[in-house]
C-alpha cells in the first residue's frame, strides 16, 4: 500500500508531530545540564517558578476557598441538620431533609416554575441575543449607541428591574392605565399565576439578553472574514452563509451563552421577589425564592440548605452536560 | 522576573493580606468594650430597626438624639434590615456572628434564647403586652405603645352615597353594606396581594376566634384545637363570598400594599381593613372625602375585643457587650415621655398616660379601644401564645388560594397540616 512503509526518519500516517525534543549530548544523564553546576541552576529556576506560581495563585485560591468552597461545605453540613439559624447547636437529622424535599408539594411546584423560566428564558435570551448581535455586527453611526442601549438593562440591579416592571405590569400600573383609558380591560400580568410566570420570563429575558448580545458579538468578530467572503463568492445566500459558516463558527460562544444563561436562570430570585413576591398564592415561587423563604421566613435553615445543595448539584450537572454535549460542535470549529 | 520585582510582589501580597485581615478583624461585630460588665459611660450601640414609610431612619435618629446628648459617651447607630424584614436580618446577623445590641420589630418566640431577659421591674411590666409576650416566664421585649388591629377604615362619602348610616355589627351586615357600596359604584373592600390578603383575613378572624379563647394559639400548639373546626371556617366562607360576588378587586393579587392605600385614598374603594398604623398615612393624604373607622364586625354581632400588639417593641441581644447601656437606652425608649409620644404619633398608636394631640381619625380609633370590653393579641399571637415562625406567610399564601379557586375547607386543611408539622 503506498505510504504504508515509512521512509527512514519519516512520519507515518496518523503520527502527530510532537514538539522537537531538546538535543542532549550522548551520555548525559537526564536532567543534567551542559555547563558548570547545571543541576543547581535548573533546580533554583524550578523552585523560583514554583514560588511565583504559588504566590500568584494564593489570593484566588484563598478567595475561592473562603467564599465558595467553604460555604458549600457548610451548606452541605447544615443540610443534614434541623438548624433554625438561631440556636448555637444544630441537631443532626441524617437524610430527613432530603426525604422531605421529595415529598414537598411546594418544592415540586417551584421546580416546575424554575424549569419553565429556565427553558423558555434560555432559548429566548439566546435567540434574541444572537439575532441582535447579527444585526449590530456592522459599523455605523448608531451601532455603538444601540449596543449600549441593548446592554443597559444588564447593568441595572435585578431588584430595581423587578420594581420597575412591577410599576409597568401591576394591576395599577402603566399598561393597565393605558388599556383602561382606551376602554379595554386590564390584563392580569401579575394577578393570574400563568400570566405572572410569563411576566417573570419576559422581564428576566429583558434584563439578561444584553450580555448575550455582547458575547455573540465577540464571537462573530472572531470569524475570519475570508471564510464569509469565500462562501459568498461561491454563491451562498445570506442564510446559507449564516447556517454553514457563521453558526458553526459560533459554537464556543453558543456553549458559553447557554451555560451562563441556564445557570443564571436556575438561580432567579431578586426579580421574583420584587415583581410578584412569589405570589399569587406562592404560584410564582422559583426554587431559589423557595430556598430563601424556607431558610429565613420559616427559620428552616437546615431544610433550606438541603434545597440549596440539590440546586447546586442540578446546576453543576446541567452545566457539565451542556459543555459535554457542545464539545463536538466546538471540536468541529477547531478542526 | 528580576529578584527585586519578585520581592516587591511578594511584599505587596503579604501587605495586602495583612491589610485584609486587619480590616476583617476590625469589622467583626463592631462592638466596643464599654468597660467591665458594661458601663453606660462609653458604648457604641447598634440598633436594628423596622423601616416603614413613617418609621424612617431619620425618625429613629431623631428619636435617640436626646439620649445620646444626655449620655455623651454613647453613640447609637441605626441599621435598616438588609434582608426581607427585621427577623430575617437578625437571623443572618446571628449566623454571621455580628448581631446588633438592640432590635425592634416583630420577632418569633424561637429567638428568645438569644435575647437578654428584661428586669422584673415595674417600668417593664407597665409597657403594653410585656406580660402577654412572656416566653417561659421571661419578659424579653418592651413596646412603646399599643398598636390596634382589626379595624375597618371607610370612605364617609361612599357610605353616604350608598345610604349607609349605621355601622355594621355583624359580618352579614358588613357583607350587605359592601353590596350596596358596589351598587353605588365603589370597589367595596380594598385588598391587595403581598402580605395584605392574609393579614386582612387574620384581622377578620382574630376578634371572633380569640374572643372566647384568648390563648387559642397556645392551645393550637398543643393540638387541642384546629383551624378547620374553629370560627376561622365561618370567616373564610364570608371572605370567599366576597371574592365570588366581586366585593374585593378581581385583580387584587396584582396589587401591592401601596396600591391598595392609593386606591382607597383616591376615593375608588369604600373600605380598607387595616391596623392603626394606617392613621398617619390617611391623615396626611390629600383627599376629597373624610375617613371614618369602625371595629371589625363579629359573626354573631357580639361586642368583640380589640386585637392589638406592642408597637415598636424593643429587645436587647444577649450577645451585646454593652448590656447596661443597652438597657438604659431601652428604658429611655419605652418610658421617656418625649420619646414614647414621638413613637406613638408616628404610627398613630396609643398608651395610657402618654396622650398627644390626636387627629379626629386617631381619636375615633381611641374611642374603639376605650369602648372595647377586652383586648386580645393580634396577628399570630404573642410569647408562648403564638404561632410558629412562618405562619403569617403560610396563611397569606393559602388565603390567596381562594382567589385561584381553592375552597375554605382546602385552605384550612392546608393551614392545619402546615401548623401541625411546624408547631413548637
């Protein structure tokens, strides 16, 4: 078979050329240098590099340990207790909190609301973000201004956004006023549970998608112009260019956007608090809202910690799953 | 990297770490040792207070200013809740190891082990509801006044237009009046979402349920009574009939407390079940009608007790290193004539021996208090005779279910179930 017998010194098919090995004088022991007292010099360099790396990593390691790992470990411990946040000695209750979680109707309902908000919100944020990014990926007088306008909601605090939209969507709000003055009945944006969940999704998307626009814009600007031009020269339509060039090349951006939005929406709390307060009748409570309510309104910190640990595991699993699923698409871009 | 640069980097990191640690240790707790067991001569006191439209930070600063002037070594800082309310904030501060010295707000009995027992002295016993608030025999909070609940504010012009001259004495009469007010073009009974729905139903139920059993919550904690077989069921049926007959706003669940106030004071709604804290707001509002008030009607028309609770109740944290100064301040806040009157006026509350020039509406509330045969605890009770933490939220959630098609029977079954699994 042609090519099956490698030439002396050649590269066999399938072999990957690795980095060139450092030339070593014959007979020299690995690790030994070529100059005078080379071993000591290299050892010092390694020690120096180790110290530098340790010092540079230390602040981040300390911060992550203190503000992330330690609280998670503490929450994991508390999830096996009946602590009410007031007594000094939490009592261990084993897996009781997790068993209760499986039977709690409020947890089931909050999980459904969270699922709806997360799924619909993730799709909407990404669709809107990508569409606007494509529209804004050009130079023009107003482009900079429009990008800033689109990103602006993301800068506003979620509590402020919640109250702002509450003033717009509430039964006494701006839209109700307009509809009433036009002779129509107000719409139950916040008073009907289904409408209220829809309102939460809409407000969450409005507040979040600005960052998706920015991330997709960054992704679009990494696509080589030559690829797009080549496709156009081959007679591809705009849609074909998008489908066959832009979209595949955006794979890493899509992964980042999906994970960021998904994780963010699974933890939606402030907007729910300010917009509906979990009502009516607790029907718009998200999982994060329920955790906070259970922990600090009912003083069931142990049970709240079990809910928080469950959410942490779900978020971690989903983030890993999406990253794994998207790996193939990203590898296609690398290739 | 050159040795000098590397050394500078390491030195910088160490310095930053030291600074951060110093900052942390400096902020821990924020207490200043006042010397020995706590002399009032020098202390930094932190007050965690309840903030409302009338109880602002400025109000509290003015309230404690004379005390600070009289005690030059004492500095008082006012802290607003950083969580949903005072109770949740205090819980977080306790968990973080930085609780305040004094706290003012509605607290559950579960927190009492973290509070300093108040002395068995007459000035404490004389404060409203100090005795009823005892937990395990300990007095742990002292209020400045008596906050009245279960009263109905009404639009006098609306009542006149509807031809209502006598105030209702029974729930049925109240329902009939609400129908007439609806026919006259008003929203008959103003309510809202948030906490308002449950609180109003509680104000309807408490005078009926607690009249014959003032220790009802205590008995419910022991499982001797339940909601389903109490007068709660009759009250909820009345309330459900209001919803079905559209005597409350159909979009009530989309309204906030402030919306309800605005609707009532704009003259769109005819009645508003609320507590005496609404008086200053009603007095200050520009409106085209006079506001009147009557006691919550009862199921059988019998004179009901007024339900109330301590207004602006103060407690001292056991962890405070300034116990003496904190107690001095607490005594000032609940006994000093100027301070107490300021607290009473702010919310339109009452206390025997602490009179102040009151508005006609405030006087009308006072007449209801004077005319009542007895007073019972409001909301979810006081001290040992109180519901578990979270009851008000659960009640509110379940009562709002009436607007979504739940029956009173379902609501009470859910409340009983919750209560049983959470009873102390």
